């Protein structure tokens, strides 16, 4: 009988849990659907799976690896000590441990977690991004003449649209300064202001290391959001189901694009994937203007892997089941040198 591959499934938790905790209660809750989906798929694929939740004690990871060393670590961590920018540090520890792990490298996580750094690298590679400016804490906030209104102001390091609302779009100097100060004070974070790009919001999923594949595009439809208001993927537009229902916001497979634009998007996203040295899997949030201009808005390393999320939906549309996707991610981790 073939020996089962030992997989350690690591994810972040909002509270401390011991190493032998089974998460049976949590996996019944909606907030834990991704962890449950991946866990179920790993079991169905025939792997021997151990669960490990991390809150604020990294020693649990060292103890688990020392006493029950896995052959591969499936990394679902997004935060540590409730800080999203520490996500890369977990990946660095996994790299130090010398065990194959899923997802992109810590260096790529560092780049993608910094919206300004991402845009600078993409700009160097002649990939179109919105014109932007970074406003650091403890420095004077003033209007930058090279920026064209309206602007959208975001936290520099946050993910999943945290800190983004309809109020994030500003159309005056005063509005820009006010929103930047809001992020500095209330989120305790540096801010980035980028020119608002009017157009369709598409999500492009990518899988692979050396050989990469781009999957069918998804699109956010803004429903009843008035045409004269900014149509952006706010935190509520993404995660508040009652808000989405009220405004008829839906995520669907992208409708028809102008002739040749789909190939252009695929090529741009492949170039961006390589430019940012992304590995395993990723998702790009892009805007397509009425003129057919393609802007990369966000580069998401290690995006959500839930069955109902964009990446899994796109992969399934191409004929690859969810369980097969999880298996492919494991194989990509095993084939990457450590």
C-alpha cells in the first residue's frame, strides 16, 4: 500500500489553540470556509493531514515540525498577531525550516504586500498601473500636482479591500488630505493614493512556477451602484452579503471582451507574474477602460482558495476540479527547490 504524503495545514486563528486542536466547531462557521474546503480536499486526495492554527505563538510551528515533521506544508496564513504585513514572515520561517511549502516566496509576498513597491516594479517592466503617490505617516500631507482627480486612497499594506470604502474616492485636494490622515490615524498605516480608473473590474487567476497558466476571467458587476458614483471593490462590496444583495453586486464570469483583448490581458498578467517573481498561484485585480486599456490594480500573492472564491471558480471553469487544484498546488510546492 502506498504511503500517504504527510501534509501540515497551517492557518491563522483569532485566538490561541493547542497543537492537537481539531477545529471541528470552527469549520462549521462561514468565516472558516476556506480552511475547511482545503482540509476536506486534502483528505479526499488521500493525504495524511495535520492541522495547526497560529495566533501569536510561533513556537507551536517549531514544536510540530520537530515532533511530527511533514513532507509538505500547506500555507494558508494571512496574518500573524493580527497584522497582515507579518504574512511574509511566516513564509520566511517555512523557508528556513527547509520543508516544501505552498504559495509564493516570502520575497514575493513582501513586494505584493506593498502596493507602491508592486506598482514601481510593474512600471519598470512597462506594465500599466494607475499613477500613484505614497503618503507616509509622520510626514506632512499635501496635494501632489502630478496626480489627477479623482483619486482612490488606500492603506499601503492592507489586503482584501480592508480600509477601502466609497469614502476612499476623493475629488478634491481637501478630500485627499482628509482621507490620507484618516488612514494614518485610524488604521495606523501609511497610505497610497492612485488615480481612479473608470472601467470594468476583472479578476485574473494564474497558476504555476516556470510554466504558468491563466484561467477564465471573473468580473465584479456593480448592479444598482449609480453610474455617476465610483464603482469600486470596497470591503463591503466584497464581503458584506447584505450590502451586495441590496445593491445587486455579483461576481460572475466575464462577459464578452473586444476582439483580441482577452489575449492581451493574458499576456500582461503573465508578464506581471514573472516580473513580481510570483510562484504557485496568484490573482490579479485589473481594470479595463472603455478604450481597451488594461491597468493592474492589485497583485494578490496567495489569494483565497475557498471553493467559491475567484481562483477556484476560474480553475473549475477550465475543467479542473477543486480537489485537483489543491493537488496541483501540492505538486508545485514539492517541485520547487528549497
